[in-house]
């Protein structure tokens, strides 16, 4: 943060911003959500915003092959609203609250392709940065510390062994963790990593000043404890919602 209280992200922030980045199934969502809860500040799940746009496009019948040509006006016409609440961020599509709809297999299978669209990235960037104007924030995703909030007060980058990430993803879906299933899921995650790291728009990248936390052998509580300990001192009175 500069001496004037402004950052490279744009308008003045109200309280500290903590970013939690990392590849798929590294533990970002559960860790960031619990860190935010313990610190008493908002949680921003950037993946939910991508999923909300994906859901809206599918719901309105926009063919996937046309997504690459989307422009700002097209995205605004979807009427996806992002509203800060005391706990986090509420997402609506044409005034309909979105929750479990964002995690369906149909949305999950298509959300990655939307993340590479330039207009989508610009739409999300504005709304993510606006969220920091409403109070302190724990923001999680793949480029929160490197692109969205380059002046974040604390940047965390979570990593984990590929097989451990595969097992976590299988448990998340309630599937068996047999050797074949773990191998197949690990291959899918490896392809996802390559796509995320090499895409031209907002690639997955660890910020130079981020603290790397290997979660392979850690419980959720241990992960959260480490980050909360680093965050103490950032969340004083200015961080309150």
C-alpha cells in the first residue's frame, strides 16, 4: 500500500487483503474460508465467479464455441451480480441466488475454457478489486497475489503432491480412492495444471513475494493455523467488516 492509501489495484482498500493461491485441489477453498472465519473477515472465492458466469451462459443457451468471442456487453447482459455480505460474497443471476448450481458436473466441465477469455478476465478483475473496498478480505484463486491484488498484505501459495491432490478431489466427490482412480485423477489434474500455467490470460503463477505452504502432510487445522499466525497483526481495527 502506498502512503496515500491507494494501491496499484485501484481505489483505496478498507483493511488488509490476504491472498491464497495454488493449483487445483491444493486446499485453497477450505483453507481460505476457514482463515477468513477465524479472522472475522470476508472470504472471496474467485472460482465461484468463474462458475457463475459459466452457469449463466449455459442457462441462457449460449453455445460454448461462441464463448471465446464474448465481449464486455455480452457479459453485462447476463446480469450476474456480486454482492458483499458480512460473511463473504453473494452471487446472483438475474436476481436468483446461486449456490449448489455452481458445483454441478455440467459447470465444472466447462469453467476452465471460460477462464481463458480476455473479456471474462477483465469483468472478474473489476469485481474482485471492488470487493476489497468493502472491508478486509481473504481472496483465493490462481492469480490473486500475482495479478488481482499485487499489493496484498500477505500472499500464500499452497502446493501439494499430485497424488495427494488427486485423493482430495476424489474424496470431495465422494468417490473411491483406489489406485486406478487416483492415477486417472492425477493425470486430469496434471493436464489442468498445464492448462492453467500456460494460458495467455491470467496464468497460474506464484507471486515472487508469496509464502509457499506445502499442505501434503498437513491437516486443514494445521494449514489454517500457519496462515492465521502469519496474518496476526494485519487484522486490527481497520480490518473489521
